[in-house]
């Protein structure tokens, strides 16, 4: 995809697609267990990517060390992250879950400090704290009014998903800095993630069944093709071109689109706490991302 599409389009594609996939996942929940649906989604997506690589004659052979990296990325991104996401959506609205993922920006800042020794300027810390405060404010009514285990477990799964996704982002940055190709590495990572989820399903005795409904098949096709192939490749290509700090601005657009979709299709009702919390979360994310840009330019000089 290098050179084929302008950066603004590479930004718009994952922003719109991932802004809607949160809602589409709801149509995957029902007859098929969430974990099995994750295996179907990324199994299908990896096949599409491998077929694309073969058609374009993109090399797919890598050494053992590279495959170990792909395995770890697959485990973090396409196993842990998405299994937790699907489980959390059983008891949470899709828009609120999308807002929780704003926390990835804060986790990335902390992770870069711990793993790569990057400095933490005061503005970065303030932005991360503001984002965390905003998400906490949004979910305070949920925690206070819903004491049922299902709601709290959904929030717990969502938080675990953000940690896994952040770890995957940090590992992917390391991989691409070493020159790993976006499409073939994603294909292998998705395949390994699929195999790990499938092994887990077999261990748990979860049946590999299919829900014979147009909604399930349509949502699976959308999630696999658009949500897992087109959006991921667009975003990772953008990340390669402009860096994680600038590509990360998708995190400020996706929750807005997801909340709008949730308002229209899930009849989500806003409150002043929701508006204030979302504003703080998005402001904190943008502040953090801008601070990372400044830090990157300063280091470059």
C-alpha cells in the first residue's frame, strides 16, 4: 500500500471503520460464543492477507526469530485484546467500550517509558492523567449504580483489552523499526492469533458452530474484511509513514464515531457526566499525542 494512497485517506479509513466495528461486534454475540467468533474473524482475515501476498508476490518466508515476534503480536493483539473486547460487549454498550480504548494513549506513554526508556515530560503525564480521569468520570455512574457482576466484569474485560492492545502497539513499533513488512507480518500475526484462540476454544470445549442468519454473516464479513484487513493495513501503513504519535490521532476520532453510532442504534442516553468525561478523555488524548509530537521533534534535532 506504500505510495498508493495519501496519508489523509489512510487516516480516514481506520477512523471510520473502527468507529463502526464496535457496534457491528454486537451482531456477533448470540448463538456463537465470543471466542469462536474471534477465531472466525481473524482466520478469515488472515486468509485474505495471505492470498493478497501471494497475488502480489510479497515474500512470506521469515526466520524463526521473526515468527516468534509474529506469535507474540498475534497473542497480544488478536487473541487477548479481541477476546476481551468481545466478552466486554456482552454487558456494555459499544460506544462506552470505544471510549475506554482512549486509555491506550496513556498506556503507550507509560509503556514507552518502561520498555524503551523514553522521557516523560510533565505535559505527557498531565495529558495521560486527564484521559484516565475522563474515562473514570464517564464510568462512575456505571460502577455506582450497577453492582451486578456482569457489568463490573465487562468493565474489567475492557480494561484488560486496552492493556493488551497497548502492549501490542509497542511490540509492533519495535517490529516495524526492524524493517518487518506490514502486510506479511500482519498476516502471520493474525494466523497465530487465530490458532491460539482456536486452541483455547478446544480446551474450553466451546463448539465451532455458525449462526445461520444474514446479520451474523454480514457482520463477520465486515469485521474480517474491513475491520481486520483494510483498516489494520491502512493504520499500520500510516504508522510506518508518519510515526505512532501522529497516527495515534485516530484514537480521538474513533470514540466520537462509536458514541454517535451507539446513540442512534443502541439508544444510548447521554448525561452531563458522560459529556464531561468524554470531553476530558479526548482532550487528554489529544494533549498527550501533541506532547509526544513535540518530544519527537525535539529529540530529532
